[in-house]
C-alpha cells in the first residue's frame, strides 16, 4: 500500500457548478440565434485547471437529477477530477448564460435561486475527505450563494484546521449574491488568500489593497496574492513582497481567468516552486484562459505554460 506521505498532493474543493450557455456571436441575447452549451463554476474551474497541471484534485458539488446535472458530472470527471457529487431530486441544476455585447465585454446572467448547487450543506461533506487532503480550496461565491452553502464552507474549513490541512480562499466576490461581510471572517481564517485589488478593499473598506494584505498576514494568514490581470500579480509571503509582470494578450473572454490563475499558483505551491515562480505560472495560466471562449476549456497543461512563457519558442506546435 502506498504511504500517505508518498501520494501526490491532493487538493479538495467544493461549490456550485452550473450549466452554461453562451452566445456564439458578438451581440445581445435579444438577437442571438445560436447558443453553445457547457458548464462553469469557480471551484470546478480551479479543479480542472489543477488537473491539467498534474495535480490530484477532488471536487464536491450538488446537482439536480436532470440532464444538465449529468452534464456537469461528466465534464468535470472527464478532466481527470475526482467527482463527489450529491444528486438532489428536489431542485434543478443551476444555469448561467453569457453574452458578448461587444468584442471587449462579457455579461453573465445567473439562474441559480433555489438551485441544487445552492443547497450544498455540511452533511454533504464525506467523512475523511477534507482531513486526508493536502490543501482545501474554497471561494466567496459558495459562501454567499446560500446559508447552508456558507455553513458547508465553514465546516470544511473547521475540519481542515483541526486536521492541519492548509486552506486556500479566493474572495471571488459577486455583488448580486449579497454583502461581503461574511467573507472577511473566512479570509482571516485562511492560510492563503487570493483577490483583486477591489476585492481585498471590500474586506476592510478604507484600507489600500496592500494594507489589507499586510493586515491579513499579521492576523495569521501565510500568503496573500493580489490578482491584477494584465498588470501581473503581487504576493505577500514570508515577510517578503514579490511582484510578477503580467502578459499582454488578445482578450476574448476574461471569465474564468482568475480561477486559472489560482490553479497555476496552487500547483506551483504544491510543486515546491518559490513565490516568484508560482506567480509567473499563475499569470501565464490566467492570460492563456483569456484568449479563447469558455470558463475552463483553454486551461493549460504544464507544457502549454512552458511554451507560452518562452519568448523565443516556436509558435507552431510541431
């Protein structure tokens, strides 16, 4: 039998993944003639990104007893992710719809009130699932989608803390879901916090993002990572402040880029990379995700990242 310490790093994550419909052409949904069907969810996006980067990962969610729920399970499982899905016979799988009003913008509409995913609860957590992991990743979306989902995230974090499992938390604030107040408590309990400048300022209004990061570190957080899109990223870790430049790319769709960034950073952490190298990988993953439609479909492999990050590389894959 393989010794536990010899197993590959295993990340567990949980949250709602919905069916996703997106327009194929630029313009309003009012006039769209074709929609492409897929799936999307912040935590499963991270899980897929980690799997593509060679990390052993497990995702927990709740879906309806319907074809869209089956689609969610099939797509995530097909990406090499261990799926721990609860089938809810009393609620439907949630749906989000994306349109591109212009070449430079994306709008997302959510139909998730009362969805199966929003009914995620502490009782859905498998015995030993968190405790046997190398890292737990959660996000603000699942914290705000419902009271029971918030309790589930809190319980998972409690179990991780008791077992000595590090916790990664992406603020990932969605104003349509509620007040950011609940996120402040969870961020303070996490070992690694990710967020954009505006998201960190929501945790402590009146402070600069850098001041919030320093405050979280003083409160016990090990690392705080500021996601700044094309401007790169900054990490506060081990008493150091490390900056990494971003990539200038032709942007098609930014939805999911932050999740790809998180997957890149966490994969680097689990691989033992230093902070600067983690940021470089994370920036590359986020940039590559922006270059095609979809929330996770273009999440890169390690080989993809190496080719993308090499300015002298051959642009043609031979």
